[in-house]
C-alpha cells in the first residue's frame, strides 16, 4: 500500500473511532471499556517499507498498556482527573533511560543543576507568566512559544556543554513527551498567592522544576496528590507501565532510536483512552451542535485528505499539514457562517484572559492552554480560508479544502432548531466557544499523533519534537510576543 494512503487510513480510523464512540455514548457514564474502538484502531497500525516497526511498537504497546492498566485499576475516570492520563508515560520511561544509560543520567543531573544556576531566568519567566506579560499562553506548548516550558528549557540547554542528542531528548521530554503535568511558573504562583516573598517563590519554583527532572514519577504522584486526584492509584499505574514497557524501550535504545522519540511517541498517543473518550467529552457532546461540529469537521478532514491523496503528496509532512489545515479552515468557516472572524474571537479571548487573571490569580497554570490552541487554529484557518491574494482561497498545499460537510450537515445548516428560531445568529459560534476549551478533536490530536508516529518511523534517529518552526501564534495579532519565541534557537 502507498505509505501516504496508509497514513491517512490509520489517522482516519483513530479519529472516527473517537467520534463514533462519543456520538453513541454521549450523555452516559463513562467506562474505560468505552475506549475499546480506539484501541482496536491503534492495533491495526503497522510499519510500511522504510518505516521502523519499533516506533510503531512504542505507540501501539503504550496504548495497550495504558488501556489494560486503567481497566485493572478502575472502572472509570472522573472528569476532573481525565486531563492527566497522558502524563503517566514519560516519567517511567525517563527512569528506564536513567537506569539503562548512566551517561544520560549524568546529562540530566547537569541540567538539574543548571536550573538552579539560572535562578534569574526562572524568576523572570515565572513572574511574566503569572502576571500575564505574554498574554494568553500555552504553558505546556509543543512548540517554543513565549511563556511555555519548552521555551525556558531550551534557553537553559542552549548555554550548556552537553551531548547534543541528550539536549534534544531533555527538550522533547517536556514537549510532546509529557514529563509530568507540571508547567513553568505553577509553584511560583502558588507560593506567591500563599503569602511568600518573591524570592521564596522562586526557590520553590526551582525545587519543583528540579524534582520533575530528577524524580519524574515521584513528581507526578505529588502533583496528582496536590490536585486531589482520586480515580486510581497513580503510583501503581506508573510502576505497572514501567514494567510492561521496559522491553520495548530497551529495544528502541538498542536500535539507536533517538531518546527524544522514545520519550515522546508513547505519551502523545494514549489520551484518547479516558481523555478524548471520557466523561468530560461525553458531557460536552450532549449538546447536538457541539457534537455536529466535531462530526462535520471530521468529514471535512476525510474528504480533504482523500482529495490530497488523489492529487499526490510529495512529503509525509504535507499529509500532516493538510490534515491540520483542513480542520482549521473548517473552524474558521463555521465562525464566518455566524458573522464572526478569527480576529474578533482572538480579541475577545485575549481581553477575557486579562480579566480572568484578575478574577482568578490562583487559576491553574494551564488554564488557558486550549484557548490558545483554539486561537492558533482559527487564526491559521482564517488565513487559509480568505480569498486570494489576501489568503489562500481555501487551499492547503495545493489541495482545496472540502467544506461541503459543514453546509450539508442537518444540524449545522439548521441552527434555528436549537434556540429561539427567529434569532438563531450565534448558535454555531456558542458551540465553538465550548470547543475553545476542549478542541482536541478539531486540531486533531488523534490524527496528529497517528501521523507523527508515521513520520518519525521514517527517520527514527531524528527527534520529532518539539515543533521546530514558527507557528504564527494567534495571540500575537494582539500581544506582540514574536521576539520572545525560541524556535530559531532550538537546540
């Protein structure tokens, strides 16, 4: 099979497994077993000629381990605990790397010391994030955006004399590899709000950051205990995961897979089990319009990817670009059907953020992360959708985005049925605002995870994360932060 066709089939299988399950189960009580269709889709994945089966093993074995361990530990995961299920994989994997490669542990020890040596940097960035200097930020961004953990980690690593591949692995571990649920500045914020001095708060921040890299499993247990996690024993989960995945990790190490990929691939693929297929998603999608947007966007994705396949792809990355570009264009198109532009929404959410900081100084460090993802998506989509020569005329990489599933959808084409009929002018927009907090199936995470595994499998010795490029942050239309990005200085 053509590798591009295989990539598209695998990505669509994962996406539709989520969407169909959510549509069937929405409004019900979530059970771990509800995620079986997604696991079945993952188990169909395999390496094509020129791809590393070991990379696929990292992905497939991780999803199965995650699913089986959760079934053993609990019947369900409460909504408040489901965002964190993607954060229990990288910590035990890092511990395996420490145990199997003392030189990597030495590099990590040097980095841990460097965190303390960069007290001024840690203090400045913690204060800037806490005070809203950068505006809305994705503190756990998979890129190098201002205010993100990756941005700060990269700046520390840049000045260090260390094996380049170890630098890249440490950077990957806190980007697409989700090493604990921690985001830069959280301990500082908590300490300041508890009445400590700024100096004491910086000490607390440094100590927490060091713990994340020194004892990642213990750090994640602490973070979940502090967050009031109750769904299952997180320490037992990570102990079991470590035991199950150790042979796969050792095999990848023996084959020379870049450590950055070893810490990344097993983490970004598990979230559909108890996070995207989850109680929070079942609750959100009780709303018919919310469900319909996800459904129509998925059909836009499928139609457009198949059109791209018929036209022909030049690189694996072009498949990913078309996938994310198609749903971004679709989101912007839905906005415009109600008379809204991306700039209006970015302006609204940016102003809202300023007020939200004032009202909720103890907000979670990652509170606005998905608002930022959403703003980035609609900003990009708007530029793609806009008529030429101002925009791209609805074309991504030479392929026209098929927006017809939005126009033909029975619900989306009849908003008057879901409000006061004569005044149905913000129905679709209001549904999109629900998705602004949870856009994971629009961006789409199962699709990007599946495609990234395919891409990394073609070059397993080159780190696939973080994203090494300017993502043209949507917030930068209103808060000029481009000069603080680190993508051009990536280690």
